[in-house]
C-alpha cells in the first residue's frame, strides 16, 4: 500500500511538471537559444535566465512568461535605437551622397568649361591680333572672370555685365581705328552712349546676351537646387526619434527575444506602420519635395536643349571675333554716325604717319571664312568641352535627371525602403510566419495613410498630430523658395542668388521673411492663408541716347576719313610685309571654323545660327 502511494505521488509530480511546462510554453520557452542571440548583439549572455520567468516587470514587451529581465529589456531598447538610427542614416545617406556628388561634378564641369573657353579665346586672339590683343587682354580675361563669379554667386546682372564688356571693347577698337585723331575719355563716353543706334557689332551682342543670360542662369540655379536638396537631407537627419517611436521599434525588433523566438522577423506591414509613425514628420515634406523635384527636372531639360551652357560657352571666342569683324566691315558708316552725334575728331599731328598699305583686320569675307574654319577645326580636334570634368553636358545632365527622378516621393517611401531590408523585417510575401508585436502570426491592422494627421489612426506609435516639427517647417520653406527660383530660371527669368551655406539649415534665422532684401523672394499671407512667393527681378538697363541725323562732311573730308577708317592701323606697329603675309595665312582660319562648326552642330541637331 505504501509502495502504491509512493508511485501515485510520483505520478502526480510528473503530471504537475508537465502541466507547468505546458503553461509556460514547453521547450519553446527555454531561453538557451535566446542567450546565444543576445550574446550575438554584443550583450552579456549571463543576463538571460535559463528558463522563462514571469514578465510583470516588462515595460515595453508583452508580459507573461518571458526570457527577458528588466535589465535585458533596457539593453534591447538601446540596441533597437541603434538599429533604427543606422537604418535612417543609411537610407538618407544614399540620396544625400547622390546630390553632393552631382553638385560637385557640375561645379567641376562648369569651371573647366569656362577655363577651356578662355584658353581658346586667348590662343585665337593672340594668333589673330597679336600685340594689340595682348595689351588689352585684361578686357577679355575680366569677362570670363565675371562669368565665373556670377555662376558662383556674385551679384552681377549678366545683361549689364555684357553691355559693359562690349562698351569697353568698342572704346578700345574705336581708339585703334582712329589713332590719327585725338580721342579723349569724354568723346569715348559719347560713343558708348549712342551704342544702340550705332550697332557696331551687329546683332552679336543681343543674341549672345540672351544666350549667356539664359544658360548661366539655368546652370547656376540648377546647381543651387542640387545643393538645397543635399542640405534638406542633412537637416532632416537632425530629427530625433520620439519616446513613443523608440518603444515601438523595440517592441518590433527585439521583443521576439523575450518571447523565445529571436530569429523571427517582424511582419512587413507591422514594420511599415511603425516606420510611418516614427517618420510622420518626414512625410510632411513629401509634397514640397516632389514639386521641387519636378522643377529641377524642368531646368535639367532646359539645359539639355535651348539653355545648353556648353553650346554657349564653347564658341564664345568665335562669336566675339565675329562681333569685331562686324565693326570692321561697317567702320566707315560707324565713324560717320559718331562724327554726326559726337562731333568731328581733331587730327593728332604729334603722331607719325603710319604705313597703311596692309590693314590689320581683313574685311574680305572669303578670307575671314578660311581663318575661322581652320581655327575651329583645330579647336574641335583637341579641346571639345566633352573633356571638361571627363564628360559632356548632355551626359552629365542625363545622369542627374535619372537620380532626380529616382528621388521623387523619397520621404513618403522611406518606411517601405527601411522595411524592405530583410535584416529588419520579413519580406512582404511572408504574411504568417512573422512577429506581429504579440506573437508569431499574421499582422491584422491595415497600413495607415501617409502624413502627420493620419497617424491618429496608427495602432503602433502614439504621434502628437497637433505639433508640426520646426525643422520640417524650415525645410518646407526652403523647398518652396528654391522651387520658385527653378521655375523662374526654366523660363529665363532673372532671380537673385541664394547663399546656400548661410540660408539652408539655419535655425529660424528669418532669412526669407520681412522685407525680402536677401534671396529675392518675399513671403506674405494671401487668400486662404497660403504662402505667396513673389519673384524679384533686377531693373532693366536704362536706354542709351539716340543720335541726331547724320550730317555728311564735305567730300574732301569725307574721302579722307573714309580712307583712314577703312585702312585700320591696328597692327601698324608690325610693318613687315612678309610677316603680314604669314600672319594673314594664320588668321585665315576663322570663317572655315564657323562653317565647320555649323555643320557639326547641324549633325548634332543643335542651333546653327551664328
């Protein structure tokens, strides 16, 4: 009887033990495999209990039987925050790096393009005009310096800049054309005041000014846009996760450890809801960001087409040379008009009579064409600006356009991008064998909509939808500003340069408000409380004076002036006829180049107009 009682007692103990194991989850709740995974996180495996314990002490993970102590939960929360921060940094760094590298490449390309163009002009004009170019070479060097400075943000008006260049050029050439006369600064001022009526350079200045202004404005604003995009990403990276977000991420990533299933990944929909709650403020950027991307894309298309800065800067030397040749061909008529409006020039008897049997600038179009054609052929052979920064503009812009297009909807897609990492979440196809926040089972809630307000319905993260984030609001303002600048540039409308380093990333400096004296935009309260943005353009240049009707001089004077102006003594310091014959052959390369370039542009589908 006693033996039977002993067996019965043992059986009861076995049954109780089995019942206890069944309550706590059996072998699944043994924690040795949790200890291994916990150790793999760089934590002390001795923190992990051998078997599950009651979980009333847990603050984040589901309570009940658990493999986590309170200390473990705290350690796992820190690890979860590290994982979240790394996922955010990796996601942001891809697009940030893309914008940084493209902006740097574009800057490099532009600088090299300008340098190449100046080198070509210097070579061509040294060959063509020799000493007289060299003594006034600063005029041309300053033009390229000013163009580069404009691109980098100097507050130049390009139309005024080019007006000044051609005014200075007219003064220099006019003096050389009239070396036998006394020409003082007052007289030269009169000449330039009547430049519109004189049209000494033909239509070259007007066409060139339009082309340069549109192309440089588009290029400068485009690279500014890239830098704004870069800085928006940099500034949004400063946002810190909320306390509610940290808890939700811990529950999603590491609470499976506490339930004895460390290898089970969160369900993908579950992950997306957590990320949408954590990144609710980022999604508020999406609308402004997408409009900015569209505006960038539009300017990129302009740079590939009518605002192609490469097509403008590359032949700048030939276009300026054409302008000078227009002045030469019309020198007699121009001198007549100047004499009529500014008075007759007085002969300078102190100057020695010069040999004018060979004029320095040939007006014969056939000879001029031969010079240009040969020069352009040599130029194309060794320094097409396709070598600038190792690429050409079309290739560079095409690559940037692809990156820009990929960046659209970036902020609203961030939750999906993060959760598509299989190190963080189960693939979308795995609906049932994943962690749903409580157990390994299907995640039932629907994915919430994007945006701050919609996070009221987020089942995973508590979000205060009544408080927009100040950093995000600053970035929205920056995006609106640059969007309007890009739209204006795409339409050829002048806009002021925005100092990216000073304005982007400033913490509420108010650089865009008030009187609008800085970046060219003023924000005001319009109908419905929406922001209104006004483009501030530079005032137009006042019109020059018009000349009175021409009064022809008597025939003797007229003949004398005509002979002297047709035979321009620009290179009379070099009187050797043999030198001139050789020089004329060298110079006779220019119009051939125009023909060759027009043929080349035609084959490329470009603008073949002079």
